[in-house]
C-alpha cells in the first residue's frame, strides 16, 4: 500500500506496531535507544508495540517473516543508517510481501538526509526526517501526515515533502528509553566500550545531548539536519535518575555517554559529576571528547565521579588533513597535550582515526598509523573515510564516489576511486593499521590479556568483524 489519500486516518494504523532495527553485520553492545524512546511513547499512549532487533540473530529475515505472521502489526517502522540500507530495503520488501496492507514508515539518519531516495528504494508509505518523538506522537493522535514537518510521502503519484523539523526543546520532557524490548543480556555480553579498562564490567549506553556545534566535514551539516543547529542538553537530575534506574533494573556497574562531544559545556559536565558523587553511584564510565576542550580541572572532577576512559576523535596525524579536508578545528599537538593530561591521571584513552580521504597522501596515512601506534593510546578504531550523504565531505568529493549507498561501509570498504589509491589498497592499509597498533610492543601484553580474558571471546569476535 502507498499513502495517496488526503483524508487517510492514522488512528487505525497505530494499534499494533512493530519497530525493526536492521543491523545484521555489526552487532554491538549499544542498543538502539532511539527505538526505545518510540516504544516508551507508544506505551504511554496505550498502544501495543514490539521491537524486532536483528543484531544477534543467525537468521534475521526468516525470523522476521515469522514475527510478522505471528504479531500481524498494523504499522512497521524501520530505522535506517546508511550502512543498513540494503537490509532495511529487504525488510520493507518482506513486510510488503507478507502484510501488503501494513503501513511502512522509515526513519533514521539515511531517511533524514535522503527521503526521496529512501521512499523509492524501500517502498515505504511514509519517510520521516529528523528526531522522531514529536512526529511519532502526532501520528498516534491521528494528525494528518501532510501536516507534520519533516514527513515525506506519495500523493497523487508524486513525492511530497513537508518542510521543517519537529525538535523537542526540553529533552527532560521525553520519556526514558524502554530497554525492556531489547535482549539486554546479549547487549551486556557484547558491550566492549570499556573492556580495555576491565572486561568484567557490565555496562550500557546513555545519551545526554542532541546536536553538535562543530563543523567537521564528515559529520556536518547532516547532524544539523537531524537535530537542528543548537545543542540541547538534558538536566543533570534527569541523567542521574536514568543511571539510578539502570543500576536498579539491570545491575550495571559501568556506562558510556554516547554523545559525540560530551564535554562541550564544562559547567554542565561538572554539575553532572557533582550530582553523581553526591548520589554515590559508584559507576565507572567513559565518554567522547575533543582534544581542544579537555582540561586538567575537568578531568579531575570527572575522575572523581568515576571516569575511567575517554574516546578522542583524532582522525589524522597530518595537520594539513585535519585543516583542509576534515576542518576538525584541533591540532596534532593539542591531541598530544590532551593525551598527556589523561595518561598522567591514569585514564585510559581510545583514539578514533580515519584513512583514505580524497587528497590524503600515502605518506600522510602512514604518518597517522605511526602516530596512533607510538603514542600512548590504549585502544584505537581505524575507519575508512566514508562520505556519508549530505555531509560537506560528500558534497566536495561526489565525483570520486564509485559505490552505491548500499555499499557504504566505513569498516571494510572504500567508496572512492582515487589516482594512485584504488579501494583495495586503502582497505589493506586499514587492516595493517589495526595489527600494527595492537601488536606494538607497548600494548601487546594487554591485547593478549583482553582477547584471552574470561568471557571475552564473544566481544573479541564482535570487534574482529570491524577489522
């Protein structure tokens, strides 16, 4: 079915709802919290809703067919990130085959920046661009899709997109993600965000902010198209209450702030830390940081509140690449300074690096690998530079892209054909980077300890999928 009626009523489609997370290749310890938020909203409105999470299934599409027949939802929502596009399209095809009258809604980052492409590929009835909570509630309350900013649909044979974003200004008004719809024990068993610190930690993820003020070309303006241009933050009280709930309901002893730059507002971070200390949570945690925002004083209060690890976006050891290609706004020396501040205080540090951007030389890539290996990072993640749709990097380098969106995979594939650098060469270099880093004399013993530690085999195998 395709929506092509101006008077279509939504209320009949929001009695039995199935949300699908089409992650079949790279399961992780981070449950899809966005779907958990939508579940909480639907349940607060007394709707029957379930989630079909493909992350840990051996036969995800066969299981999906059985789920659709057994549950028979009126509406199926599919969350799509660009690397999940092929599986999301296959999911939509199966839904249409088994339940031709069901309403299919697509959302997520890929749907946000390429709604027309998404509606064509998936055959979805509705595609929503942006953060979804307010629009999701509006559909439950029988608001006409053409009256919802950010909605794309088919009308009279043409694609109609409604301009605008529906942002939630006060994040504290949103319900906490309903994690009961996920197999949390499998997520805990797969959570490796802090296994370098202590593989016995039982942890999960939370989100404290939306939006990012920085203009890195590999993220923006896509992030702003989803979350708007202003960074919004939850209150420290809301964050700590969620952590207390996770301790009570799931027995966690660790967590990660998944926000792209947790420390963008130092005063707010201090308030969170002080409240965590006052509540005596006793949790160990990690977060993402920018080198230029990290100070000794901020680290000290974070450590007092339980900080054990930071993840730092370095991207490249070439200042030219940082400035001219990524527009990162940091310096290599600034990274060394931040690394030194953390290591002096006993904090573990993971570096994020990228290889294979158009205009990056072979020597610059080797320089990045040497830098990562020789500096005292405890962990590293090497990605292949991937120009996700509508980012500035994508706009600048479209002429070099030779792969379809369904082939975008920053772990294993280069989508570029560059003079002197075919995709296979960049992919081989990325693999060598991992081996050189983890087999370096300064960390080989820790690597073996992490791999061979009790209960760590599953996490290691999940990590290996990304190498």
